[in-house]
C-alpha cells in the first residue's frame, strides 16, 4: 500500500500492496507537500509508513492531511490476492480513531463475500 497524498487532499490515500518500481521512484522524487506537521515529507518517512502498512494490513493516516482527521484504508483483494480496490473512512483524529479499523475490515469482508458470491460465515 502507498500513502500517496502528494498532490491533493482528495487523493490522500490509495492502496497498492507492492507499487511498481517506476511509480515508487516518481512518488519519492517529487516534492512532498506539507498539509500538516504530521505530513510525510521525506523518503525515509515514506518507507517507514509503507512498512507500517505491511505490518498492520491497513493504512492509518493520522493527521497527515488535516490535523483533526485520521484516514483508514483497507485493501479489497480478489481470489488471487491482488488488491483490486480499497475501502476507506475518515474519522476524527482522537484516541478512538483506530477503533474504526475492525468495522472497516468487517465491511471489506462483506464486500468480498458479496462480490465473490460466497456467503458470510
């Protein structure tokens, strides 16, 4: 997954499990905008954020675009485990922000079951 909020707040998060090398290099070579003090502004911060996404299985962007908001994105994978879409939410940036992850993960499971024709357990 890539946190790619580089050009506009609307595009603050997009999910890709392993970005193509050319895309990754283009993102890292462009100037990084400061929307907030928490914004990712250096390649090493970007790498750290990417590693955290792998560890967590979702993207959590606390205060990166707006100081009072946290974005959470969860990938939707097909039968081959490719990321084909993502579901995301924006919540207030407070101590409860991470609590949105389980609900979002449950919603993603429902989407996958519905799209695949499988029944939920």
